[in-house]
C-alpha cells in the first residue's frame, strides 16, 4: 500500500493546480451542466435575446454619461457579464460555447488520433512504398498552413458541426502519424515482436496485439497536448465565419460579433476572448505536465 501511495504521489508531483481548476470552471463544468443551469433559470437561453436589453454592460458597471451619447445605462444582475447586440446573455453563451468547444475538440481529436495512429503504424511496420506514400502525404499536409486548409475545406462543404469536426481531424492527424511511426519503428525491432513473427503471427495480428497497445500511452499524451490547439483552431474558424453555424454559440463567433463594438461595448468580445486565452493556456500547461509525468521518455530524462 505504501508503494502504491508513493507512486501516486510521485505522479501528482508538480500538478498545475491553477490550470486544472480553471479548466473545470471554464470548460468542463459549464459544458456538462449547461442544460441544467438553463432549466434551473440560473442563466437564460443562449440563443434568445431581448432587444430592449441589447448591449447592456456587465453588472458592476454603473450608469454614466458620455459626451455626445447622453446617459448610458448600467449593468443588470440578470446579465452578470452583459448582453450582445441583440440582447443575448454573454454568460449563457459562454457556458454553451464551452460545450461546443469540448464536443468539437473531443470528436476531432479522436478521429485525428485514430487516423494518424493507423497510418503511423502502417508506415512504421510495413515500411517500403507504404511508408514513403504516407510520409510524403504528411509533408504535403504540413507544407500548407493549417488554417488555410481548414478554411478552404469548410468553405467547400459549408458550415456545420460535422464539417468542422471532419475538417479539424483532417488537418490534425499528421503529428500522430509521425510520432506513432517513430514508436513503431522502435517496437518492431524488439524481441517479443520477433517471437510473434516466428510463431506464425500475421502482420495484422502483430500490429493489433503488440504494436498498438505499446503506442497507446504516447497517443494519449499527444492528444492531451493537441486539445488546446484544436479549440483555438475551432475558435478561429468560427471567427472567420466558416466554423460552427449560427445561432449556435461559439467563442470564436462571439469574438467576431464584438470586433466592431470594441470601443463602446468591449464586453461583447472581451469575455469570450479571455475565456479562449485561459482555456488554451491551461490546456497547454496541463498537457506539458501529462507529458512529463506519463511519457516514459520524459521520465527517463528526469532520472
């Protein structure tokens, strides 16, 4: 029991507490409990607005006078972070935007990891012309800017959840393929693979039973590191108008809605922009910690 506790404590050493707390408060909890918060009337609907409440400032902003504009109304406790140009609640849209970001990131990374890992294993184990084709395809994908490819594909197929997920997966599989290929090249030379080959196991059986289980840890670590980049990519596509379709709330769409109002109604784009910043920064810090604690190569470096 003591050894188990020591192992757990060693793995939790250096845990980035603040990023973990931010992720739970900004991303995970809002995404999971968004419908509950609306049902309990904690927050209003994210897609319905009241024109009489348009561009209300945050609740702590008091009524004030601006030269040439007269008296500007203050904030309301009914809308703690203010409202947008058609009276929709900013806080509510941030909460449901977290669900959109989490769903898109989870689904697209899952598809990218599956596609990239499959191609990486095939390239590393089979070698020859299979490896050459897959690696040249990776080079072609990496020669173009990710956002440019995603914009073209999203514009061709039209904005939708399925399109965004598919597009992000198609531009995110190359890191998985390259790293898994390198791991497979190392694993295929080990004794247990040679013994399985001598015993008559087919290449497909060896890849499924011996290679894939040994690369799973690496794939999980890489997927953790990619979450922040995927959320940033989804927000960028939504900001440019080729991401999550309206009126679905998306952090990138919210930033785009407030870019022309940044002087007089700064809160419309400030809060979603701040949410993206905190989420991506926290995910990167957590991803670095996961890599250091659970990647065997990183642990060996620290010994």
